[in-house]
C-alpha cells in the first residue's frame, strides 16, 4: 500500500501490457463507444448505470460496487431474455470492455442501415479458430496441457490467455473466458462469455488484449503484486503524449481523454423526441425575441413583420 503522503501515489504512468494494468476505477473507456446511446442512472439496486441501444436490444450494465463490474447482453427485442451475456470482473481494464462495446455499436448501426436483425444475434461460428485469430496472429500459442474438451491459447509472457470450453451442453454455460494475471482477488482479470455469444464479438475483445499499446494509470491503481509483471513509465508531460499520439493509431485512452467528453455533450444537447424539438424551437424563438428587444432595439422607422406573421421554419 502507498502512504497517503507518498508523492508518487497519484503519479500517472504508462502501463504495459494493457491486460495486466487492472481497472482505473471508472468505466469511461468502456462507455466511450456508446456515449450517444440512452443512459439510465439508477439509485437503487446493484446496477448503477444502464446504457442501452435505442431499441433496448443491447444492454450494458455497470455494477460499480460488485465483483462482476460489467454485464453486457443482447436480446431479440426489448422484452426478451438475453440471447447471450458477457461479464467482466472488477480487475478487467475498461479498455478491454471498449473492444466489445465498439463492436456492438458497429453491428447495431449496420443492422439499422440494412434493416436486418444484426450480427450481434448471429451466434458463434465454427470453427473456434475465428474467435482466437487476433491472438494467434499476435504470437499467442496453444497450451498443450489444456484439459480434454478445452482449447487454451496463452500469451508469450504466460500471464494471459483465452480458454474455450467445448464440453457439455446448455445455452447458459460459459464457453469462453479471457483471463489475465495470476489467480487472486485483485490480480486476475476475467471476462466470460456465454455459449451463444457471436464469435466476432469475442474476437473484438481479444484483439484489444493483443495490442501492445500501454494505457495510463495512477501508480496506486496497479496492484503491488502485479508491478513486477508490468512495465511502468512516468507520463512526462502532455507534450510527450501528444507527440507519441502522432506516430500511433488512436487507443481507448485517446477516446477517454478526447472523444468521450464531446460525445456526452452531443448526447446531452441532442433532442430525442418531437416534443423536445418543439420545446427547443420555442425557447430559441423566445430568447431571440428578448435579445432583439433588450440588446438591439429596432428604430421606430424600421419595417416590422405583422404580429400574425410566422417566424421562418427551423431546419431539423
């Protein structure tokens, strides 16, 4: 543990590999891709924030005080039971969750554009190699000691892997688990996917694990038991970060620091119903009229529209 007066406690550091960085205590990176979807903040119950697709078929729950921090599911309609569920524990980096939420947004947008049910309801593909391709392409290798009926692919540092369980039957059993870190309450990140989860969504999550790009954490957020397994480099200055960003593709951290604030502001300003549009238009007309009376009074000789003349329509 860091002493409260330790000057390095809150120092920002770049941590790699990302899958061992742990959680930073917020869900910002995971929620960034869905910042424009409806949000419900809940005062009662374990789920503190629920984000859904506009038609409520996709549901993303944030359980901020629970061991299972994230629960993400998809259903055929707003009232159906989930077809599949993905769960991320409290140690899992939110950047990994963003791999799944970004893929869900892409699937949803494609479904709306082409009037189809959506790839997020298609189910897993055969063979299982499609699921692990981002990892094998990055040099992860099969574990020859995996139990019969299972497949496990392990990272080169032996500190992360994906376990595919092909034993048994039933739609509610867990068939895929992404893990990182040694066993332990504060050290093992776990992401589990039920049997009917589409393979491309698991692959999208795994692809984030395969990236070597470091993520930012405050030093105290990296468990002391993990520090010998990761590389931590101080974030020297905003200038050095900006220079580094010029030479690499955007990461979930970039989304956290730039896009999420803009997206939230856009979502807050965007009217969602026809009634909202009418109210905003009325407020705009009232404000404009008041400004003309108080700030720019018209000369007595200037021409005025008759009182009954409507104002020009506003584009929607």
